[in-house]
C-alpha cells in the first residue's frame, strides 16, 4: 500500500518558520486532493490544509494566513510552508489522501 514519507519537522522558536515535505512514491499528488493533518499531544488529529486537483487550496482557521500548501507534481511531493509559528502549532504533522496509508508523520515543536 502507498505510504507517504513526511519530513522537515524540527524544534523552532515561536515566530519561526518551517517547510514540511511529503513524498508519495507511486502516487500522483496532482490526481487527487492532498491533505495535511496534525495531532497535538493529548488531542485528536485535526485537518490543517488541502490542495485539490485544480490547485485550489483551503486552510483551517487556526493556520489561515500563516501556512501555505503546495505541490510539485514531477516530484510527487506535497509541501507545507509554515510561518509565524506558535506554540499551539506543536504537533506531529501528517499528509494524507484517500487511497493511501497514513505515514509516520514529522514532529514540529514550537517553543515559546
């Protein structure tokens, strides 16, 4: 089964930036909607952003204006640019699409 590989997570100070990557080998990231989700400690996984087939993007209210989802079709990769990070953004970040498995995620920790 196709499984994404997320990377780019790190420990950063509040106000900093990170860019997450999600490589999905054997899958067309332009052929379906691609999502980013996150799971904070002690909380349920929540939706963060989506890029749909025509390139339209949507964002959850807590990240709107700070995060940007994009994709590179040739590299089968989806990105999440995260700016103005806050401690509340601390979570494991996952990319997902219908038809693929959940990956291991990548840890983002934002210190105050």
